[in-house]
C-alpha cells in the first residue's frame, strides 16, 4: 500500500486554480520502501534539492492523492525521515535490495529506477504511480 504526492501549481493551494493546472507527480511513499522520488531531468528536477526549492515556491501547493494538503516541511520529512522494522520477505528480493533504516531500496535498472538518493529515497524517471 502506498500514497502518491503531487505538487499543484495554483496560488496558495486554491482549489479553483488547481483544477486548471495538471498536478506534477512528486513521488510515492510505500510502507517498508525508500520513497520513490519522481525526477524530471529535462525540466531541471534531478534530486531532492531541486524538489525542495519547488516546494517553497509561492505558486505551489502539495497534496496527497486523497486531496489532503501537505506542507513543504512535512513532504520533506515523508521523503527523508523513513524507517521500517517489519519483516523483509524473500519476494522483495526480485525488485529490491537492503536499504537504509531497515527499508527496501529499489534496484537501479536504468529505466524506471535511475539512482539512489543520499538518504531514504530512490530516483525514478518515467511514468509510474
């Protein structure tokens, strides 16, 4: 189970303005896994530092897939302050490897997962959710 997060380009999270703009996928938080951070290298978004600058933009608001507003600080914590104390099942070995803080980390395949962040996030390119 996981939750997707999106950056909306409307002013101050105004619902009417947000309906006009397509949200930009930030990434997905899944239990037991490093955060799947969606990157857009062709648009200058290649790692968490680039996202953090965007989170603080005057015209951006962050929401989860259920419409809940998330502050820039909370979004950063969701990405960087992760751990897992559950069982790591052998089935996960096909798609993952041991990561920091007891988490699974996605295997770099050069297609979807293109790298590992410096902390508890992996870098994903292309469409996923």
